[in-house]
């Protein structure tokens, strides 16, 4: 087998399966016997979609803060800077402008980007 599941994976899968089954039953009931339930079903699905999208954003932000991700991002930024410096040496005003914008984003010396925010 592969890597162990992340903490809470089994509970999340169980809750997701229960939720999807409940939605399927509600949809079946609304379609067969009580069409008035369809707006309730739509509202539940919309609410779940909104909440899951927000949680996905939160998880993606956490992933973006990983050390590996930051290192890869810095490596790519260093490549861009090297390319822009070549353009600056050739006198390309766009390269100068883009390099200035990159430099403005760079954290000030003495800060590792590990703010306690």
C-alpha cells in the first residue's frame, strides 16, 4: 500500500459518503414524490459547494506556505530575475520595469518571511 492517509481522512470519507447518499435519497424523493423538496436540495448543495470551496482555498493557502513550495517558487523567481538582468544589460526598458516590480515584492533583509501573523 502507499503512504498513510492524512489525519482525519477516514472520518472525512465517511462523512462525505453519508452526505452524498443523503443527497441522492433526497433527490430521489423529490423527483418521485415531492417536487417541493427540490429547492431545499438545491440550497443544501449550494451551501455545501460554497463551504467546500472555502475549505479548498484554505488548504491551498496552507500548501502554498510549505517550505518545499516556497523553495520551488524562489528557484523559479531566481530564473526570471536572471533572464530580466540579461534584458537590463541589453537596455530593455520592460526588463528594467519588471525587475523593479519583482524587487519591490522581495522581503526586506532581516526578515525570513516567518511573520507571526
